[in-house]
C-alpha cells in the first residue's frame, strides 16, 4: 500500500497543472504556426528535386544558365565527380609576386639609399674614445655573464665567441697581412661583414679588415685570439649560423 501511494504521489508530481503550463509556455507566433501547417500539408521533395534546386541556387550567382549546368553535369548521373578549383596561371602568379615584392620594397630602404643617407656613419664630433669607455664596461659585464661563474675554464667560452657581439670590445691587432695594422688597439664601435671599426685613444677611427688578421682581447687575466677569417659574417648572421670546425692557417 505504501508503494502504491508513493507511485501515485510521484505521478501527481510529474504532471504539471494547467495553471503552471500557461505560466511557463506562451503560444507561438502566427507566422510559425502558418509555416508548420504549410510544411505538413506540402509533400516532401524527392532526392532529385532537392539536388536540382540546391545546385541551381548554389550556381546562380556564378553561372549565367544554372539549368544548363545542372542538365550538363548532374542530371541522369548516378555519381558526381567534384572538380578541383582552377589554378592560377603562371602570369597571374608572377604578377602577384611582383606586387608583393613592390609592397615590401616600399616599406624598406635599399642598400644604396642607406649609403646615400649615411645611416651607419658616425659623425666626427661623436668619434671620441671617452664616449665609448662606458660601452666597453657594459661589454665586459656581458662577456662575464657569457663565460659563467668565476673558475670556469677558458674552453667554456671559446665556442661562444663565434656568436658573441663584439660592439664595445677592446681589440688589438696582433697579426695582419698589412704591417701597418699590427699593434692597432681600440674599442670596436661598429662591425660589418668584413671589417672591425676601432676607435683608438687618439680619437681616430680605424677600419681593420677581418681577412688575414688576428685580433686579441683580455678577460679575467686571460687572452683570447680571434681569427678574422672565421668571423667574416655580419653580427646578426653569426648569432644564428651553425659553424663547422675549420683549420686555421698561420699568417706569415
């Protein structure tokens, strides 16, 4: 008896009253009721009719005669082969590439324009040794961090020198194919692909070629050699380049 009464109670809870139904559900708009009536009254489309209407509607914006497209490619066919989109011609691809290069060229300066504007040339009034002593102090701290804690071996720093930045380094030319360069010492204020530009204590800028030259610098009472032939790259290129072991030839 208890079970039957519990079932009755649960049944009574599941069935909401008419007042709660009127409060929870509002009647649908008239246009929805009309569309439902039309859909129920009209007969469903067959597969062929649906495909025809679908294809003609999809092609209408791109084809002049959608009916002709349907009758020529789809009608009375059991299977449908989808065509790949047409590839752009070679002339079109070349025009796009030229347009892209023109946009990039318009945003950046050419090497000739940079030389004409003298972007990388320092003014004479700025070429003073005392101005770059602070840069040398920053470079010494940079190399200390690159080497590691005190007590690290010199072999730990040697492979890192190939990718290090030498702006601010105090370099000395110990060997060179040109005798007039030997003994020149100064702070590196600019590095190009083939040269180091050093400023001496006499406020004179010297452009030393890397080829056939050996440079030295001192750090933690140790002296390091730099073979210029192996550094014949731009500073930005050296940072991302993978180097291979190459034999060094002594300069006579």
